[in-house]
C-alpha cells in the first residue's frame, strides 16, 4: 500500500505542483486518508491520498480481492478566497473513506452525499463524480492491479442532487453546460432546473 500511495502522491505533485498543506483523518477500522491542498492561481484544489491504497470491493462479493479492483482518489477544485472552503478537508476524507466504511465503489456518474454542507454556509451537501483523465492522468500500476483514477468532484446543491437522481448525471452535466455554470464557484446557486 505504501508503494502505491507514494506513486499516487508523485502523480498528484507532477500534475498539480507542491501541496501547500495537508491534513489526515483516520476513522475507526480504516486506513488513514490524507487531504492535500494545492494552489493554482485563484483555484484551490483538494485531493485525497489513501483511498487508492486498496481496491474498492464489490459489497455483494463474499471475498474482497486484495489486488484487483477499481482504485481512485478524489479531486475537488474551487475558487479560493470566496468561502471557508478549507473546512472541506474532513468531509473529503469522509468521502475518501466511504469505500472502506460503506463498501461503496466510487465511479463516474455516482453521487456522494454527506447530508451536511461541504463547508460552513456551502449550498452543497453532495458531489457528482466526474470522469477521470483530465486534470490528473490515470496512474497505471503493475498487472494485475487496476490503474488509479483521479476522479473530479462537482459540488451539487440539494435541488441538483434530487434532479440528478431522477434525470441522471448526463442530463445534469448538460444542464450545467447549457447555462455556463461555473462549477468551481463556491457561492453559486442551483442551475435552473425547469
């Protein structure tokens, strides 16, 4: 696991630069999840480190494969200085631990709901998991291990999350695109959903 996490951190550094801070959270019975913060002009990026140490296991499978299976880390990008977004460190660690704690397989198109704001005063209580490969390239591992995917998180308001459950991730993303929604704006309101 330590070797994989060292490679993951090196990939994050090569794509995003040097982290300017890091925090870690350990939940009872789980491996430690770190959250690294990277500054890129007025954009602040938060990335988990630790989620990919073990593959995500199918919760219906009686035995978890210790080698094969999806591996991922989460990346959230927001405009800095507009809200207390550094309070997202613990919620991100909670999301990063969800495969170990809840047996979730985090994949593009999925919703992850915290049930509380991502940070104090945030209009977002959940995130949409987007496709990997844009900001941080997937990290290939030795066979038979699956690559580590760096999955962007797109904050959703309660109304957007409810709409996504009914209409699907693709339609919500098209709605955001049609309305020119700045998904990195920590103060944005819900996209029109009529």
